[in-house]
C-alpha cells in the first residue's frame, strides 16, 4: 500500500470516527451500557465463527514460525471468548466518567465554575498478537464516549475481523453508528505510519505490543501517545522486611507471569537484611535465573555475574538481576538511575522507610508490601485497561475510563462583566 493510499484511508476513517464521536459523546450512560451488553452477547453468539477464524490465524502463525509464547497470546478457546465477552459486560457496568463534575467553585462575583469530564474524541489503538484487545480497547473507548480506530497485527487479522464484526453488530442494534469502533482493513505497515501522521484527525494513539512497536510509535507519532516503553520494575527488600512476606512477594512478583509488564526485573536487598541467602534460594528454586553483583554472588554459587546491561534490561523472562544496597537511600538512587517509571515496591515493616520510598520514588505505581504483579487495571478496580502510562502528562499507571477523558470548564453567570 502506498503512503498516499494509506493517508487517504486513515483520513476517511478518522472523519467517520469524528462524526460518530459527536453522537456517542452525547449518548446517555444507559444507552452505552445497553450497547456494550449487546456487543458482549454478539461475541458469545458468534463464538463458533470466532473460533474458526482464530484457527486460521493459528495455522498461519505456526507456518510463519511464531514462538510458543506468541501462539499462546494469539490462541482463543471457548473459555477465552467467554472471558472476553464478560470483560465487555464488566466495562458496561462501570461508572461512566463522562459528565462527572470534578470540581465546582463559586467566585466572589457570583460566577459558578465547574470542571466536567468529557471524551478525548478519536483514539487509535495499534496492537499485536492478542485478539482480545479488539474487544477490550473498543469497549473502553466507547464507554468513555470516544470513537476508536483499531489496527491489529497481521498475525491476528482474521480473529480481529470476527470480533470487531460482532462488536459492531451489538452497537448498531442499539441505534449507534457503526463507525464508533472501526478496524483498519489492512495490515500493511504503511497504515500504521498514516495513523502516526494523522495530526488533527486523531486525538490520541495507544500502542499495545512489543518494545519495537512502542518505540516506533513514540518516535514517529505527531499526535499524543499514551504508552510505556519498558517495565524495569524493582523490589527493594529493606532490613526491616518480614522474611516470610518477602519470600512470597518476591517469588510471585517475578515468577507468577514473567512476560507481563508488571513483573519484577531487579531485586534490591539491604545489606542488613538477615535472610538474603534464603530469599535468593527461593527465587532460584522457583526456576528463576539470578544474575547478581559480587556481594550477591558470594551468597550462592548458582548466581551468575550481572553485567552493566542487566540493570537496564526488561527480561520478560525467568531472569532477575539482584544487587545489595546500603539502605533505602541507595535503593531509591538505583531506581532513579535504572528504572522506567513503571512499578516499584518496598518490602518493610518500618513505616518511616515505607513512607520515604513511596514519597521519593518517581514511578507511575509505587507499592508497599505487595507484589508488582498487581500493576493491572482490573486489580485496581478499573475494569479493563487500555494500557499503562509511565509519562507525567494526562494519565499515569493503568489507564481506563477516566484516563480516556479530559475536562472542560463550564462557567455560569447572571450577567457579570469584567471591570
């Protein structure tokens, strides 16, 4: 596909999305909820068709040599389809952010000022592998009053089309525009470039995928991007940590699911912590490869030496880098130098240490005595999430309905003029 063809396609889709966005921005909460329930029912009703198209994608993926991990992300079965439909229904049940009054004040001159949440407008989501993102992202954008333009990866093209068709049927059945949620009809990379260049047509773009995709979007986009590039997450085990808690949390944070963005990648242990050897042993016993500095290696002969690159690596695998530090101040300094502002945690029973860590670590999510694997919109009570943002503007951490809105000022007067 030529660039000019891609630009024309995306321009047309964005214009249709903008028109649809003006309709759904005014739609009552009950209407949006009913439309999402209908979309969920359509997904369930078309389970056989979705499974058939997913089988096509799986066969193509195997022929193209996709890894076992990528094939697992691509795979749909009846349980996953049911979970997808349930997820859409759960978004329908969430409290609507649109129209919510954030703040209201009355000025001395009698003017009444309100800040009210409103949709962003048109949101593009570029994603890979996971066909469930078609339903999750579409539902979140719709419930927050936005029109969505979805561009899935080539490996899931048939599955994405089937899921999108079911979603669209549900929305149309409630009298809402089909262009509310659109799927880019081509998997050509030129279409991604056109989305990134669509300044003035698209209000925000969200990349969901591997590091290379996110890096490209962040480097080339001319529209605002909501994303995180790396999840180099740390756990600091303080001298006053409870050993039983520390062992369970550290192993869970690393090994529950090694490929999620909330997985711990670096473990920092206070030199004064009394059970460091046992903690490292538990991590190794769980199947994790440990790479450590000299002090860590001295505690267990099975530990490999860490290189300078290890402190800046998101493994997304059963590998962890471990360093000994002299207290919370050095831990905070290490995180500032090597972290990615995603999720970091402190394990301690010392409240002063915990509060200092929570206050001084500049990450989107900072935890005390909890696994970093809780870095998830569902676990935060937000329903599904469209992604996790590590930036400092607009939204940070798991982004759900509220993060997909902005606000405007409403000013009500009784004839006031400015002197």
